[in-house]
């Protein structure tokens, strides 16, 4: 089965393909099926935004579409940046500028608890829909650490691993990350769905 990823982010493609390939699912970018869909993320939750993206890409491609909406929720920032994680501080900022904004927002704060949240939605041409949610708790480091990952990874510290996401290998991160956890749940849902429709 081929699924179109409602994202232009190659990092997300790598993470999703690694897990869904185990079910024989090929995940491709929009560009590989000749579409370029720009979806306005007007939802107030990760779930709503993932559904908006998956629905639009499914309609444009005629293929099952999978979308993930994820972000960083920092307790002392009132749960922000949340659904605005990718656009935090406005358009045109770099990943570094965004996480520096988070760090400056936490200046003087003792509570540095945070969590990454990922919500996955898959929409099929027949109208069927599968969803899954994953979370990874952590704390915001006082300074960036590590060279890998993307987005807020250099400042998201996982106490049990004593590392930021940006200091982990891909395998280490996938095992505990919000997207890894959401994908594992989604994989179970998809397996049930495929078994139920291919009897």
C-alpha cells in the first residue's frame, strides 16, 4: 500500500517510513505523486490540524494520506508554543531562533517541564480515518546540546536518557519520541484496519 505524507519535511518521512515499512506500507512525499498542497492549519488542537492536512492531501492525490501535527508544550509558557510550534515567533525564523525564543521565555523560571506531542491522522479515499497520539515528557535545557535532530530537539532534555533529542541516535529517539510512540500506536491501528479489510 502506498500512502502520501502530508508534509514537505524529509525528517518526518524518514521517521514514518522506518516504522510503517514493517507493515509493507510505502510512504512517499507529496512531490513524488505530483502534488503540492499548502494547508492552512486553522485547528486549535494537534488532532484537528493533522486531520485537515491528511484530508486535503487525500483529496488532491486520490491516495491514502497520512499527516502528523506535533509540537512542544512548555508548562511555564501556558502549554505554548503548542500548535504554533512550527510558526512560533512568526514566519521566517530559523529553528535556532525559535528555540532561543523558548529559552528566553523561560528566563528565571524554575519549572522547566515540557512535553512533545504528536498526533497522527490517516484518511482513506473511502472516508475511513485512523488516528493516534503520542507524548514524550521532558524538560527544557538551559542551553542547546547536540547536533542531530531538528526543531526544538537541541533544548528538549529527557532526564531518563540524560540527553537532549539532538544528542540521540535516530534509533534512540524513535524508541521514546512522541512521534515514535504515536507511530507505534498508529501501526497497531493500521494493522487491525488492514486485516479487517483484507480478509
